[in-house]
């Protein structure tokens, strides 16, 4: 990604939904918000976040208030401090696999003993609670999950997720739930409740980057009814970003107040792209196996007839300018991730052009 994200002609592995311009976002603002943006002092903001932003975030949760939210410079900063606070050397943590690398690497870096809860690739990347239970120990302090999942697009059913939250709560285990893709589910009935809504100790992570398609704002947050935990993490934030950028906080507030409108727009893009990908891969069933994401805007197709998708992906971007993310990027110390997979994004415009270039490559590739 570091080498090709901004160099490839066709970014076919994007992890975020289609973005908006500042102008497009401001058309959603009321007159007072537009005036506030134009007259905004470029000064420090409160470390917790501005009151308007905290209220706008809290409004996306059932039963939580502004006092249950702490903002960060993106989801990465939130994850960086939370995982260090939630588990220590000599304790035990469990992390779903495949995963966003930071969730695994930061947990390991604490010195804790970490196990992987491997999602079942042969069963739509299912979450197996019996497998989770078998991994639990007296020293287990933390379970980290990511649903809708990056890179697979997997999403457990509501009963399984609710049982997961209950299991952690009853055993005194903290649940850290990465929910950054929530809101892009094409089946709205499949959208899960947020962990912080279901448990007084669970922590929900979210960000403007993914389902809202606004990564340039660099605004993320943690939500939890455990105010004491958030207060400890607020003190940690003083050692990194200290405060978010004032324009970003105001723009994020405007976006969240129009959140359903923005997410509906992005769901429409996903809905238009999925049939194109389905037709593309179905016509090449001898080379690919794929299933659309149940949630989010990424999924993890399989390249048939190879053990490792890496050489294929590197040739594709170099010769055709089409960027896919090979499974080697998701290699885990905690469990096996099939190396014949690759991540593809379904949330941006320009898919037809990318697939044309992809098809041209396949026509001449051996």
C-alpha cells in the first residue's frame, strides 16, 4: 500500500467508501454551520473533542451520552492507546484473525500472551464462539474483534454477536469492538448493535474514514460507558495528538449530523459495484472464487490454482496499474490466513475502468 496507493492508476483495493469534497460536505450544513466554519479560529480544541462533536458521535449510539465518547486523531491513535491500557504483560488476550494488523501487533507489543481466534474461511468467515470459549483462560482480560471484518467483509448474525458480548461481560473480560465499517450493510437487518450499547464495560471503536468515506478528516473515537477508562485514555492522548484539528472536528460534526444520508450514498455505490464484480468473477470462475461482503466495503476473493497471490498482485499493478492487496499483507502470528486470497474494495467510483484494465491483464497473463 505504501508503494502503490497513490501511484497505481486503479486503486481496486481501497478500504474506504467514496469520499466527498469539502464543498460537497458544506452543502449539507445549515447557514449557522457554514458561518461557523468560515469564522472558525484555528486554535486548539478540547482534548476530549468539541461539545458539538461529542454530542454528534453520542447520537449514533443507543443509551450513550457525550460523556461516554473520547475522540482521537483517527482510529489508529484510539487503538494505539486503548490496547496498551486494556492488557498487560502476564495477561491474556484474544484477537480475531484475519485482522487489521494494528489490532494484533499492538496487543502483542504489550507483552501479553495473545491467541488468535481464526474466522472459518470455509464457512463465510464465521465467528465460532465455541472456539473462543476453548481459548479462554483465568488470565484472559481482553477480546478484540472487528466486524464488519477487514479484509473479509464477514459479519456474524445478531444472536452470535450478542452472545459474544454477554460471554465477555459475564466472565469479566473486556471486549474491544472495531466497528469502523458499520453502516454499509446492504441488508439493513444484518447491521449489528454496537458493543458499547450492550455492555457497560465494552468499548466500541469508530472513525470517519470508512463507512462515511472521510479519511482526510482524521477523526476517530472510542465509545464506552466506562467513564473512568476514557479518563485514563484522555490523559494518554496528551502524549500524542493532544487535540484534533478544529476544521476537522467541525466538518466531522456536520458529516455525523448527516450521517445516514452519507452512508446511504455510499451503500448505493456498494450496491452498484457488487453486481459488476459478481459478473466479472462469475465469468472467470476457473480462476477466482468470490463472495460479496456481508458488511463494509472490502472482501477477500480467492485466486485459484496458486498458493500465494502475491506474485499475481505485483504483476497486475506493475503491468496494468490495478492495485489489489495480496493475502501476505494479512499474515498473522496468531493463526493461518490463506495466502491465495486478495483484498478488493467495492466502495468507490471507477470500478468499470479498473475491471477493464484487470481484464486486459488477464487476457495476456499466463
